[in-house]
């Protein structure tokens, strides 16, 4: 039995068998020297991995033939020929004997050399074969590393996914019903994979450093997404205790769920609005079940990420209308695409930037790709006839960008009018405040916005200069930092002075440790992953606005995030007799 502790980013408790998942591009191949007397055993490792890869390819080929997929079948046959080629095997053996390095390292090098040679060829056919070489040899490497190369969409058994990093596109594609938990070496609490895990209600722990190298497929795991503890191959008694905790956790969640009909109102009558963040249209139904009062953030870029390309107008209308119809009269805030950063869309070639987080992302992409942007706005406005639509722009850095985006929106409306298409005319338009320059000019942006929505995931990232996906610096991502509190106060006050709503859709809004402070600062609307709504509602109902106001005032006087954290913790214990992190 071995224990690890990481960053719990999606609550829940799960027990199950590990599936170590390496993506196709994994470059983490270990390198070590071997002795002459280890040559035989190293060669047998190769033969058995090669044999397993051949069996896998044969099975895939049978399936491709059954599905009459000639193209796939031809690829599998070419791959099989290569792995069965005795001359090629001899080449690998020769290299093993002369270099005395581990076999996966040798295969990786051969794969690099062969693909580089093919890539240099003037013949396009040969250049295309470079990909095949890398692909087929990685299949063997993955076998050697005990990782199964599986399609996450085809999972047919319950698994706990163990990986170095799970890409948002993998998380979208996986068979969610079969993934009981996710554990990753990399990642922070506000990385988009963590956000997706919460959206799908899958317990997750990130930032486990080297777990994916040490855990083997088939190991028994206990994942505690509340405490961040991961146990590998637990004893019987530890499993029994975990099952008990799991039962208790889900019973408590069910009890909180029963509060859904009650208003989100403090004991002294201060009413706020609780909304849901969603990433895929199918989530809307479940969100409604938690008693949310609308969608505060629909991350439309996931529509593009699932398709692997920007979808066309009709496809978008279908997705947006689905959400708007489910929500009826309740407001639905569609955010224009926030691609870039950790949400790369290959078709737009966003992967070659040195600093993607500070680069071509969100509204910057939209404004420089007017056709893409206009298509999205047309789809949103046209879908708007099905419900209560609001539109919101991500990553606005200043008034120029907001004005440009608003001008495009007006242009699209006028085109729709000319074309006599039905669309929603009077749509409130909001600005996301998630860049320090926007926070500092919130009073200016408020003049042209119908509402604000504070994106604390990015606001914390950019204010403290801490990459939200990098576990090495995640200790610095502290929403209690005095700089963040001052920033939030400035944004909320600026909104109220101009008479507009101050909403929040960053992860901070769904974390019970911050609820009292945010109420005290005067936040009007909290938007979060739907599963968090019952817990946040419970906190709001237990406190008074007056006392939260005093807490916020005192917190703003603190000089460090440690002090703010302690202040809030003490306040909770004295006011409520409990620590709300425990809910
Ligand atoms: C945020 O930055 O807080 C936010 C809600 O947007 P995203 O997480 O999609 O960047
Ligand atoms: Mg953001």
C-alpha cells in the first residue's frame, strides 16, 4: 500500500482499478544503461511488447474490416508489416547490443531518426509515412511502459484514469460513465481539465508529480477528491473505510440537494443569484435540477474543441438553442469562444506561441478572425429567439477591445435585419473582468457593459503571475491574496456605481471558503459548476450580510493571504461553529 497527496480539484470519493493513460505524444521515455548480462532479458521485454502491439493491431484491423473502413484497415496492415519485419527487428537488436541502453530508449531514438529521414524527403508520400513510424513505435513503447493505448471514448469497464496530464480534448472525448475518477501528475485547480472533471461530477486529484510513472494499470486505487489523498493497492480494512466514507459523502450531497427550492438569501434578507457554469449543452438539464437560476457561463469554445474545429453557424445554433430551451425564461450567458492558452484548436494553429497564456487567446482570436467571430455572434443571436439570452466577451483588456467587439455585434445585428432573419434584438452584453488592466479600468468598462462577470481563474493567474496549470507554482494561486481582494472590491464597487450587476464565474464563486467574503464585498451573482450550488446555497442561508460585511472590511485591512485565511477560518468557526470547507 502506498499513499500520495495531491491537489483535490473535484470532490467525491471513488474506488477502482487504475488505467494508466499515456497520450500519443508522450515524450517521457526513461533512459538508463544496462549490463551485458541483461541483454537477453531486455530483448525478451521487447519481444513481448512487440507481440502485444501486434495482437492489438490485429484486433483493430478486424474491427476496421468489419466496419468496412478500408482506409483504417490499410493503415493497420502497414503498421503490422513493420512490426513483423524481421530485418527491422534485427536492426533494433543490433542497436541494443552496441549501445547497452534500455530498449524503450532505443526504440524512441530509432523512431526519431527514421521519421526525420522521411520528413526530409521531397516525396510527399514518404513525408506522410513519418507519422506512421512514430505512431507504430509508440505503440510498442507504451506496451513497454505498461501503459495501455486505449481510446478513452471506447472504455467498456469502470476505470480510474491515471495520467501525466489530461488534455481538455481527451476529457471531452472520454466515456464519462466509465471514468470513476481522474488523477494527474500535472495541473492546477483552475486548469480546464479540473473544470471539466467538476462539470462531469468526476472526483479528481491533480499535481501528484510522478504518480503516473509509479502506478500500473490494474492497480487498485482509492481517490479522495475531498482530501486529495490517493491510496494505491490498499489493504482490505482501508478499502472498507473508504467505502464507508463514500456512502456518507453521497448521502450528505443528497441532503444538500433537497435545499434546492429554497432561495439563496442570507438570514437578514440579502438575496443573491446562483447560476451554473456549463461546458457542453447536455449539462444544462442537470444544472436545472440543482435549482440554479440560469447559466452564468457557457464556455462555447468546448463546442469547437469537441469537433476539433470551429463549428458552423447551424451546428452552433443547435447547441445554443438546446441550452436556451432547457432553461426556459431563466437567463443563459453565452460566452464567445475563449480558445488558446490551454485550449488549443489545431485548425487555427495556436500551438507555436512562446507564451500562449499571454498570447493569442479569447477575444484577441475573435477580433482577428472576423468571419469566425461574426458566425458565432450570428448563431448566438439567432438561437436567442429560443430563450433568455445574454452574451459575454472573455479576456477584455481595455475599452478599445470592448468597443470593437460591440461594433462587430451591431454589424451582425444589422446584417441579420437586412436578411430578415429572426434573432434576439435586446440582448444584455457583459464583460468578463479577468485581466488586471480590466480590473483597474472597471469604471470605464462599466459604461459600456450591461453586466460584469469576474473570471477569477484568470484574474488570479494574471494578477499574481502564476500559471493556473502549473502545479509547481500552484501554492501561489491564492484568492485570499490582498491584491485579489482589493481588485474584487474595485470591480464590484465600479459595477454598482454604474448600476450594473457584478457576477463571478471563476472557480472562487463555487468554493465555500470564499462565500462569506464575497457576500461581504457585495457580489450579486455566483456562477459555478452545478454540483457546488447546494453547498454554496447552504452557506448563504446560514450567514448574515451584516456580519459578512464586517468580515470583508477586516479582510481588506490584512496584509497577507495567510492573515486573510486565518481571519476567515476564525470567523466561520465563531459565527457558524463549523469550517465550511468540510461541507
Ligand atoms: C475565469 O478565468 O475565471 C473563467 C471563468 O474563465 P476560464 O476558466 O474559462 O478561463
Ligand atoms: Mg478566463
